[in-house]
C-alpha cells in the first residue's frame, strides 16, 4: 500500500494544513497562555450580542459549531427579563469565552420566538452544533443558572469537542493588538511530513507526538498525527472483508468503526461521518461512546472549519440530545 499517495487523495492536503489551521493555532496558544498566566487573553470575539432573524444563521447556528451559544429571549416590557438579562451578561463575562450570549427581542423577532416554541419569557435556550437545547424558563437563582451553564459547557466539550476560545471580557469586541507568533517547530514538522509522505507511519506518529509534547496546541501536528494514526489503523485491513462485515453486521460497532476509517481514507468523508452518526444513534453504553470518540477523531483529520465536519457535528447533536 502507498498510504499517503493513494489513500488520502481528496481528504487532507498537508501542504495546506498550516494555513487552514491558523485560527485554531491562535486559539490553542491563547488557551495555553491563559492557563500559564491565569488571565484570559484578548480576543476580537463578542461575548454578548443582539441577534435578529436576518443574522440568526451566521451569528447563532454557524457560531455554535465553534462555541456554545446561549440565547436569552426577552422583551422591554418584561420585568423579570430586566433582572435575568444583566445576570446572564455578567456570567458571560465571568465564563470568558466558554459560551457566548445572544439576546433576542421577541417583539422584533416573532418568527424566532415561534420556531423555538417559547411559551413565555424570559426563556433561555442554547444552541450547540446547530442543535437547540432548552435550558430554563423564568427567573432562576444564580447558583442554578451556573449549574446549567457548567453542564452545557461540559457537554459541548465532551460530546462534540466544542470549546470556546478564551476571551478577555474587558477587551471583547476590540481587535487583537498583535498576531500570536508561530512556534519554532518547522524543521520537526517537515521531518514528520516527510515520514508520512514516505509511508513511515510509525515514524510520522512519533514525530508529530514529539512536537505536541512541547506544543500541545500546534494545529499542523495535531492534524498530521490524526492522519498518520488513521493510515496506520487501515494499512493492514482488507477493504473488501471489512466492508462485507460492516454490511452484514450493522449493529457491530467495531466493524462500523473500521469501515468508517476506510471510508475516510478513500475520500468518502460524508459516508464515514454518516456511518458513525448512525452507530451512535443505534447503540448505547460503551459501543455508543466508542463510535462517538472515533467520530471526533475523524473530525480532527478533516479539520474543524470544513463544512462536512460542521454538518456532522449538527447530526451528532440531533442523535445525542
């Protein structure tokens, strides 16, 4: 087998990984800096913003593939809204980018009010990976709201791998003052890429891990490692036997996982994702978790910005919630 030249055609171009992962690299480096200093770094992202029907697709649905979006349905005449709204805005600042808060005036956006099935206000929903999730309705104690938000943030990360980039609430909405410098790993990454191109999958895996041991957020190394591990998993598989087994045993999760790996290696990205989403939908317990984890690993191979990943995250959300 020629794993790099044959099997990954149409899936990932390592020459473009660095450019494609630039935004992710900055977010990961920002997280590392936040952990080191204990302070959230500056970001141009808005933590609290108004949303109308025209901007809902971009500001809420698309953004929910990158960070949980909490929605506050409110109206000017609603007295409880005037108490809850400022509390949610303060919590958005305290959580510093773990979620963002979208405020929707129900009087000006009746269609959104109806689509979410809101029975009364204030009402608070979340959207994760394009999937709406009701949180609570009416006034609630701050401690209860914090518990709900903690569960939301945890579910978004554990179930979908969605983690909002840290934001300095004092600087939210302002442009970042300086670019985050790239790490000094060009030579190591080039060696890893050459190992991958030559079919030395074990060497490539180790080389990417060497970079990540010093720079855990390096996007090129993370994507390269995901690709090398995928190729190593499939190099000894018999494609015909794997596909026959998966077709004859739709409830066999390990068989579906092997077939999904082969789907992705062959460039059939939507088929791989759909196969694992179906496995998650049909199963429970350890089998469901295994299918979900492998799906997240395959997301890493393709890259979070790919629209096929966005669509699959949404599909996963529908079967999990």
